[in-house]
C-alpha cells in the first residue's frame, strides 16, 4: 500500500524532495533498489513530466525526487497528481508514494 503525501512545486524553481523508506518501522537499505516517478495533469492525460530520482544514502534508506527550473517552468499552475514506484533487485515494483502535486505559479522566470 502506498503512502499519500502531497507536495508543492514552485514554478520556475528547482524542486528537490528527500524521502526515507522504512518497512515495519525499520529503515530499508536501498543498495539494490531503484525509483521512478512521474507528475501528470490528471490520471487520464498524456501530459506528464518524469522526476529525476536518485538514491542519496542507501544505508539510511533515503532517495530524492527532483525537477529542474526549466521543467517546473513548463508545468501549468494548479493541482496535478504524482506517484513514485520502487523497484527491488528481483524486479518487484511497489508504488511507494502518491498524492497531489500543487504547482504554484511563478512571476519571475
């Protein structure tokens, strides 16, 4: 079961958010895991933007999602949806996170 966590993305700004993965209250070593994530205008559209993902500290169970300022500039302001999928060494995929992504309109490019 995935966790629901809403995020805010500021248009025209770099976005980065770190997460820690636990299983049963114990930090999961991410040495053999990878992540993918995507933001979409809604569940039925082809307008999407992939997050860049990286394991930042495998032993501490942390990974990051990020978007560049150019990527956030291309997002229309409003409420989007996103999710993150974790893949383990055997290829098993788990939807880890999901939620709303609030894109806050920017003035300065």
